[in-house]
């Protein structure tokens, strides 16, 4: 049975510009079909099996097609994740007002640009960001695909979710070095997952942190493998 959710969007929201705003659309568990403009994603539902969703633009809304029926709690989790990924709750007013007076950037507000696609969790964004440091996009793609293929949980259609911190923490440094081909990042990926699982690092709290930007950036840089480049991109 196919199930569909309808999520209202702000009047300034542009699905196409948001979906392709960041290279994350090219890394699993994301897939973007630019012909039908469908963003596909496997969403982790915790104890329940992961679910594949297809996201498309509707009229003042996004339509989310679920690969299988989901209960009320799962539907709430999916809705929350989609809103987060597409940044539907971000207030763009200040940003749009700031660029409106510049002829070189006035198109941003008029076209609904400015929202950057992100993962459902800070952990996933952080792992992927570490995988972009000092390497080509092709190597980033290879590392992320390996992580998802090896450690992600299967959805009903065979696609896989992004690995949980627990799954990544359970693997050896050798796995990251030899299987993922993470190079110098190998111990960083394992240590990050272990610190998340132990509670030593609460990356998800960065979303609502009251720290000034520079203090939050310093907090992020306490994670090995995160320098100025990664921290500044995580702040976007």
C-alpha cells in the first residue's frame, strides 16, 4: 500500500533550488532524479525498519511518497526529517532583506534560493563533511557509498540508510582504513562514532546551541578531523 504525506512549504520555498543546493544530493542515502525532480532518501526509523521516501514539489507543499505504510509515530518522524532536510522552518527574511538591495544578489530572494540541503542528523552531516576534506569529490563519493553499503540498514526496496553511530562505533579502525579507504580519516571516523555513542559529544545539540558562532565553531573543532573548513561548512 502506497502512502503519501503532504507537508506545507513557505511561500519563499523553491524545491529544485533547495534539492540541488548542496552536493549532498549526490551522496547516499540521497538520490536526485533531475528529470522528474524527485529527491529519494532512506530515512532511519530507529527500532522499525528504515523507509524509502520520494519527495517532490506540490502546490505550496512537498509531496512525500512512502515505500510502505507507516504508523502515526513514523509519519511524524518522516515529516520532521523532511522539514529539517529541506530547512522548511528556517526564517529567510533577514537574509533576503540583506541581499535585496544588491543587484548582483537580488535574484536569490526572487527565486527562492538560499536554503541548503542537509541530512536528517548532524552526525551524518559531520561524517560526510569529514569525508570531503583534502580529497576529490570522487573519493568522497566512494567513502560514503562504502559506509552506507556496509553499515546501513536495508529498506524494503533494498536501498540502505545512513549508518548509525552505534554501527560505525562497532567497526575497527582497520575497516575504515582498508574497506572505506578513509586514509588519515579512519581513526577520526571511529572515534567520532564512539564519542557520540558514549555521550561525550552531543552533535545534535549544536542545532539549538546558544553559543556565539565562534564558540560553537571551537566546540565543533574539538572533534578530530574537523578544522576550520569543516566547522565553517557545518555552520551554514
